[in-house]
């Protein structure tokens, strides 16, 4: 007979083992939040359960830090922005007044595509889905009255990222803040643009040259800046599976590492400032397995293939956003439940920051009320559920460990394919996969398979193809007024009248000359150009003269 | 302008791209030989969200239509030119960036200006309260997110039939 008071198996780590002592030492060195680490009923809980390697230990499957959320909860970073620079500036100031230190900037479609507000392409898009930036003057308004040495700014832009970063540096320096003191992240992940989001300007190779120039520039001059946020989010939104999201994203990461190393930067000098951005979709355990596998794969590849030795270079630190594509226009309130489950998966997967989507986003940009509910949703996960008390609470569960291995196995198969395509280079493999339609084809196949399953009723989407009784009506939705466009056009005209056109012309010629010289870093001449109030599109075109444009093969 | 891909011929030549059979009991999705509709699909403007449009392309192809997929970054001019050249029965646009109130009427106007009667079908994220505005502007049908494959194929057929009826 077993003694009922003696559990057959101890779930707690052996306190005498070397591995656990090593973990405790690291854990105790961390500063902890001043909250009780116990259940709602008052039962004290340990910082970790199960087997080594523990959180904060190679290969980091269980988390990048030993104490995880006991030290710091994930950052609740809500992405927002619309209208003019002044509108967004007012919102930034409100965030800072409320104790926030992180600003996140959404740009409108013309800005994301490197077009000015007065371009014929911009009609109907100015200020709609983000803030419009045409010249340094808009960036000055955007950050007016904000001490840039005291904030961390996230800027979601890719094709024209170098120009936007230059504008940010220029604004800071005009206000007496040194570029070395600037902290933040610029998305700048051009590979996923060809694969999924489609906001590219130039062909892949010159685009990657711009990215490596930015890595070189920030490594040398902006030590607090994260030059690339390698993003699987958009790959998933475009229809990929979880494993494809994982594989394509990490492959893109390896490709940037290879490109920067080829440009002469030591891997340990920049890899620690690369960060990732993943999607959290509705299949709970698959998502958690994906997050855990991402950390393990990145650590192994950085160490074994790229020879990184600095611990920070091995850490896959990531931002997570819940799956916009999972939100339904039918019975939109149901989306609150979806977002809660996806947010919980992100927390259990060990994310460093989280954006929760608003329930009305299948209809339009979120209303303030919907955005507040989204933020409250992740606050409930953080403060009420107890999941932040224990690092990797699902680690060791057979299904979770199997799923983690399975995600890794599928990703490794993709890496092997790309490695072969690129003759031993993941970078060349990614270029080849873009050129031959591999990525877009794989993503479109997965998207269509999913749609067919929904359409045939083999996959249930509540409120869409099942349980459709109930309110299908829409509530309030956010409207952006057409005045924004008029104001922005007026502002652009004024700036162009004020500036010295000769200086603009000389600066743009210097950008084109730098583009023609592969070993010249583009960042200094771009900085010069933004100072003359050259427009975004003018600078884009100055490089386009040398680089050309990219037109994707239309594959369905 | 992007390279035009002919969905049907592409499938025939490339071979392996098989997306399965349409459900046999679903009339709207069953390929018909008598009326082989030709549909031009495009993203108008800068918006790069092409997931929905690609899915629609395959749905229409499986329903027996010929899809001329123009892809991203098209202008009203490039779409009209393609529709004219391909003798298209319908034009399908997908919109996700809140630009539909500007872009969709511009498309309808461009079609009319070219002296054509090709119906314009809009899909994507269009708020319910904008649907009537678009219909008033001459858009043939607006398909919301979550429209089924059957609804998509039938909407295109209906739009073509209505355009033919009003032209004759």
C-alpha cells in the first residue's frame, strides 16, 4: 500500500540537486515584484516546477529569464495611431501622463509604402490606419514636447524604415538628445514583406542592404536601439500554419544574421538586439508549443551554427499579438473570449510583451471602448489568473512537450529545405524562396485549406458557420474624418514652400550616390536629407533610381 | 503593372496545385461549362492584404470561372485595361484599409468612363452602414468577411446576370 500522505512522485525540483541550486542562485539574484506568490486560496507556490533545464538556462525552452513574470510582467504594449501627427502626439502625452514609458507608432498606408500624402496612390488612405509622415516636420509634431531620452519608442514600418529612423534621430538631436541615448525598436523586417505583408519597395537584395546598413549604424551609434523586429505575425495573418510562422520567421532571423555577418559585423555585437514578434492564434497548445520551440531553436542555431557566445545573442525575446484574422464580424462580442484565450497562450508561452486585439477589428479600426476592453483582458490574465506566479507552468506536460518537439521538427524540415535552396546559406535560401514563390505559395495553400474546412463545416467558427443565432448587428465603429487628409496636404505644401530646394536636391543626389556604392552606409546621407525637409517619397525615389522597384509575380 | 496570371492555364501547366473538389451538392460551386465567366480580381491602391482575394480566386476557379488575377498595387486604369483586354464579365476588388468609400466609387466611374458595363464586386472589410453607400455609387455587390464560398460564387453570377439584364 502506498502512503496516501506521500505522493508517488515529487513534482517539485530536488532542492539538493546541482541543477536546481544553480537555478535558485540565478532566481535569487533577480529583483522580484512585491506581490505574494501564492494561489488565490493562499497556497504558496514555487517559481518553477518540473525538470531542468530551467527557465533562463540553455536552450531556454522554458523561458528566457529565471524569474520570468515574478520580476516583471510582460509589457502591455498597445499599438495605435491615426490621424495627423498632432492627434497622435496628444495620445502619446496621455500615455506618458498615465505612467507609460513605451510609445508605439502606427503609420498610415502611404507612409508605410514610402509615398507622400499628395501622391495619387495615397488617395483615400491618408491618416486612415495610422499617422501620416511626409517630412521631418511631421515627425517634429509627432514627438513635440516629449523627452526622447526618457521613453522607448516602437515604430512599425519596414520599406522606408531607414528614413523614419533618420527622422527620429534628427528630431532627438534637434532637441539636444544624443542618438546614443535613444531607446526603441523599428520593425524593419523586409523579408516578411515579400512573404506576407507585401509592403516592400525595392527588390530583396537592395532592401536587405538597407537593413544591414541600419544594423551597422545602430550597432556603432545607437546601442539602445533594436534595429529589426523579426515578425511572424503577418505571415500567420496571411494564412500560414503555426509551424510555417515559426519556421519562416526564424529562417528570416538567420538570414539577417548571415547578411550582417557578411557585412562585417560580429554576431555577438548585434544579435542580442534582434527581437521577434509572433502571432497568438486560437489553438491553445499549438501556440504554446510554438513559442517554446522558438526559444529552443533560436538558441541552438545561434550557438551551434553562428557561433554566438554572448548569452543575449541566444535569447529569443518576443512580442506577441493576438490573431486579428481570428476575429469575426459576426457576433463581434465573441471576439473578447477569443482574445482572452489567445492572450493566455501568449503568457503561458513566455512572451515579453503583448498586444491584445479589440473585438471590433473585423469591422474597422478599434473604438476607444473596444481598445480598453482589450487592454483589460490582458490585465485580467496578468493579475487575476495566477499564471504569472510560475515560470513555464505547462513545462513537462506530455502534450505540451510533444507539441514543442513537433513544432521544432516541422521548422527544421523547412530550414533544411531553405538551406538546400541556398546551397548551404539560409540567406540565399530565403532569397530563392521569395523569387520562386515558395513562401507565398505555402501560405496561400494553408489559407485556402483553412477556408475550405470552414466552408465545409469541418472546422467550427462560432457565430460564423455554427451557432449563428443571435445579434449579428454592429455597434459603434471608429470613423476617420476626411479633414485629416486636407490638413496633411496643406502641411506638406507649407513645408515644401519653406525649405531650401537646392539643399534638398544636393542631399537627394548624395543619397543616390550612396545607393550606388555598396560599401557606403546609407544612413548618414539619409540623415542629411531628412534635415533638409526632403519628403519621404523624394528620399525613397532617390534610392529607387539606383535600386529599382519590386513587382511580385501574381500567384494565387 | 504586375504580371497577369491566368489561374486556369497556370494550374494546367504547373499541375501540382490541387485544392480539392467542390462539394457536389452545392450548385453555386459546381463548375458549369455553358457559362464560363471571366473575372478580373485585383487589389486597388496601396493596400497589401491579399489573403482574402487569393482565397476568392481559388473559390471562383473551383466554381468553374476563369480568374484573371492582377494582384497588388493596381490602379483603376490598369484594372479597366485588363478587364477590356480580357473581355471580363466582372471585376472583383478586395478592400481592407478603410479606403473603400473613395476607391470603390472611383473604380465604378472608371469602368463607366471606358464605356463598359462590367459589374464591380467588392469584398473585404466594409462596415454594414457603408454597404448602401457603395451600392448607391454603382457597386454591384458587397461581400462581407465570413461570406461562404457559395455566397461568393453566387454573388458574382448574380452580378453578371444583373448587368447583362440591364444592358439588354
